[in-house]
C-alpha cells in the first residue's frame, strides 16, 4: 500500500486544505520530517505526517488502510516519541482509508490508564463538499470520502485537473489514478482521462501508462480476492488469519481457480493445501 500512502501524503501536505481542517480543526503552518528516536524493544518508526499548526501546536496524522488492532499501542508509542523530541504532546488523528468496515479501537484503557486519539473513517468526510473546494488536493481525495455519485465525481475531478498546467496536471492524474485503486474506480478514471479535452494517450504515456496497467492488475486481483473470501466464509465460516494471508499472496489467476474449487472442498485446509 506504499503508493497510496505516498500519494495521500503529498496531497495532504500541498493542496488539501479543506481535508486538513476537517481532520485537525486547524491549518498546518509547516511540516516536520520526523524519525522517532530508538527506544528499547520498539523499532525505529517514521511518522506519516507531523506538522506544526498556525497556533503553534503539533498535529500527528497517521494513514491506515487496514484494521490494525494494535493501533492504540502504536499511537501511544508515537505520542511518547514526539514528546521526547519536542517536549510537547501532539494532537493525534488516524485516518482510515481502507475498504473494509472500520473495526479498530481508538484508545488504550486500563485501571489508572487512559490514552485516546481521534479515529476517522475517510468516508465520514463529505466528498461532495470536497468537490466544491478550490484546491485540487481536496477534489482528488473526495473519491475516498462519502459521495452520492462516484462516477460523476471522477468526471468532475478529471475536468478540473484538465485545466491545470501540464506539470501539475500530470501529478494530479497520477495521484487520482493511484487513489482510485482503493475504491475500484480505476476503470472509471481511465475512461474519463481518455475523454479529457487534451491530447493524451495514457497507455503510451511514460508515467501514467504504467500506473493504469498496474491499477488494472491490482483491480482484478482485489476483485477476485473479495469474491473468493466471501465464498469461503459463506461455506466454512470466518476465514483464519493464515488462510487470509495465503490468499492475499496468490495471483489473480490462482484465486480464480480456487473460486471454482471452493464448492467441492470439504474444508479451508483442503482448499488451500
């Protein structure tokens, strides 16, 4: 998921002012490049985004595409790491961008202990409002937020991007193509890019061409994986962790083959042996 993280970070740091205000309640004056110091038994970790607000406070934004039940512990470690560096506790937000239902906790609670941070599913943001922003970063991130019409939104975003200067346009199209993969919208994005009022053959384009091809490959893989998981869970119940990891590592062609065999298998073990 590294490409999604990179695209989102660049957008949030540059041209997604409305999104940042929705997440943090303020504006970020400057971004800090931070790698936490070594702590015994805790590996070095680099924060996704740490910024200083216009009010002089610190805000830490972490991007997450999967449900990590250890997220509260990670965020507590990040919080203490920032405090060691700056002598101040940051305001912390975890932004969940995954497709599955959000199930992560947002606190550590025990006798005499309470640690909390803000946990936001990006679909809680008003995507239609983000489409009206004058910042293209807000527009692009809108495809991950709550929308009434995803295809119409993609069309509107591409039309907005088409009016940018060439260098900005190429970067925005690349970011849109990457993020579209999180919502299985790569085919819609490709179609709308083809309809752009500029001469651009995306499959022959040096930068966008490989992104489109990779998005198609990932889209097929994710689609096959989703269908197969549902088939297995309907037949055998909740999928064991080991089975989910094994399925995720298989190519789309192998997943398609398993979809045909799942009805005859007597167990998950027999299906995946």
